[in-house]
């Protein structure tokens, strides 16, 4: 069933932390699963002729890395698509962080969550249904993708608002 509250929250999102809060709520509502303590890093992963990586989550870590080069390009060329695109990437990588490692299964689960929360006609669902049509040439990291050995990653403060605070 479409969740109008989450649609409104995504519409009001102004940064990646706002979008991530919607991602976590959507997964919790649709799948009953969640986790806290994730970090987000931005890295200039660039582009390649055969496509490029939008984001990745290294299994066993608490870090999601998004391609800053791609985000900048979308912001410049299609600013109205930046939030839905960011939602989709964060949803995909969040599912990986929850243990959904198989790429076809991750894509199917992202579509299921998007459809259940946003309905068939929302841009988030359309991206999940046909990601390649949204940004031709964009590639999800494939099985066995390894991040660059020396990636320049900038961590985003306050990304996961549910992260545990320790008293030191």
C-alpha cells in the first residue's frame, strides 16, 4: 500500500541524510528489517566508456560510497532527478548492508520496496524497474566489484541519524 507520509518526506528531502531516513523507513515498512550505524562517503569515481559505478557497499563494512562525479553531473543536468536517483542508490546499497548480496535479488527487492511504498507510477519505482533507461550507460557494481585500492573518500557527517553515540 502506498505510503503518502514517506512520499511527502522524500519530496521534502534536501540532503542525503534526509533521503536515507526515507530509505530506512521504507525498508522497515516493506520488509520489517533495519540497521543503524552506516556511514556515507563520496568519492570521485568518474566515468568509463563501458559505464560507471553509481555507488557501492563493501560487504562486512558499515560504509556506503557514492560516485561524487555522477552526483554532480545529475545535479547539473537533471536536478529534478537527483533526489529519486539518490534514493534508489541508497536503497540498493542499504539492502546490501542488510545482507542481500545477490545483484538480481537486490534489484528485485529494491523494486518491491519502491512499488509497495511509492506505487507503480512514482519515479523512484520507475528507476528501480528500469535503471538503465533512467541514466543510460550507468552500471551497478557487478558481482565481485572491488573498490579502487586508494579511493579518495570524503565522509558525510550526520548521515545515519540513528547511529549510536558513545560517551568517551
